[in-house]
C-alpha cells in the first residue's frame, strides 16, 4: 500500500508540475506533442547555419550508404511537423531531411526579409549544399511546392528529382480561397476558435485526418497564430498577390528532372485544375490525382503519397 501511495504522490506531483508549465507557457503542450510525433517517426532534431539563417530541421538516416536524400519543404503557415505522417510511411531506403523554412516555426526569422519564392529558393539551395554532397529528391507541398519548382529550375545541380504536392504559384480555376487572397485577405488567418475551425476546414477534406487540437492546446495554437498574423500577411503579399505569384509556373518549363505532380481532387486551396496546368509546362512529370482528400494530401493520404514518391525515385533505376 505504501508503494501505491508513493506512486500516486509522484503522479500527482508530475501532473501539478505539468499544469504549472502549461499555465505559464500553453504552447509547451503543442511542442510536447510535436516531440512525441517526431520520436514516433524516429526523426532526430538538428540545427544548422545556411544562407545567413539558423535552420531547425529533423533527420532520419538511411540504412545504407549512398541512399537518396529526400528534402521536404512545408507549405504556407506549415512546419516540418506536417511531414511526420508521411515520414512514417517511407522506409529506411531513404535519408529524410525536413526543415522549417526560414521565417517559419523554429527556424530564424529576420524583420523585413524577403520570404517569397525566389528568395526562399536561394535559401533552400544553400541549405541543400550544407546537408547533402549529392543532388537530392526535393519534395514540396503548397508554398513549399512552389519553392521546390524554383529550386529545381534555377539550381538544377542540387536537385535529382522533384515532387510538387498541391503546389502554389500557378493560375487555377477560380475558388473562394483565391478570390479572398486577391482581395487582400488571409483565408488562413486564425484569431479565435471559429477561424481555427474555418482554417482546418479549408485545409482538410477528410475530417478524421485533422490533427486533434483539444483545449488548452487549441488556445495555445490560436494565440500563436494570432501573433503570426502580420508575418503571414507579408508573405502572402509576395506569393499570393505580388509580381512573383506565378513564378513557379513560369520557371517550370525549365525543370528537366524526373518529376511528380500530385493533387487531391477536393483541394479547396489550390484547385486541382492546377495539376494539368503545371503538367503542360512539365511534360516529363507523372501526374497523380487522389480522391477523398483536400489540400493536405501528405497528411490525409500519406500512404498513397509515399507510394507516388517511391515510384518517382525508383523509376528508371536498374534492378
């Protein structure tokens, strides 16, 4: 009985300590969940200096020397954590390197810096040079897809193959998201519980695939996103409304590497019509259209996305 009472006392003490931490820093709950997901995906946390920025990234080594390195770029308002479900579906034939892009989440942000497509592509090219001594398989989602397209076109020596998932930077069939962006709004802006629900509703078609955000984590997320509002608008001014908003599409004609274009039919952000529009500039690309998912293909259909990426990497290799 004594040992049971002692164990209960320890648990109560730990619970109280956790409650105090959560009260002082509610976002600690979110960081703890991110850490749990990272550990589940067997990814290790790293930092590096590249292109004048301090980058935070996660990595998982391959099971053999000389394996392809996959570098994965997250989208607008996203982070490296968006890739964890997909990472779990990719085996150790590949080395995985997944950064927070400069300006986002844990990587360094500089006041007034340019975080548009061209500037970020230059940043990513230098990051690749730091983390790999060979060309990589570059995979980008949404904004990260637009950046990946520019890297593949302008820095071809860094990229062996490229995958664009629900990529931005292309004209597509008009939808509410695009109309709101051109009107100067941020459809991804989060300031309260209702706008958080709206944000998740735009991103995910499959409600079951949404990351659970119970209170008080939801409050922490809302507070964090509210703080990011001005920065998000400044980036959207460049990639959604500025002169380079279609830069990824414009340079896609210069992409010569084997490529994958992957979309979800129910994407409410970058309409699936973009798949064929990008494809017309990249005739070598394999086109994949998934059903039953929205903008977050990498989280809603991670097994199917992993299968498409493996096919991109392995196609044409000697058996």
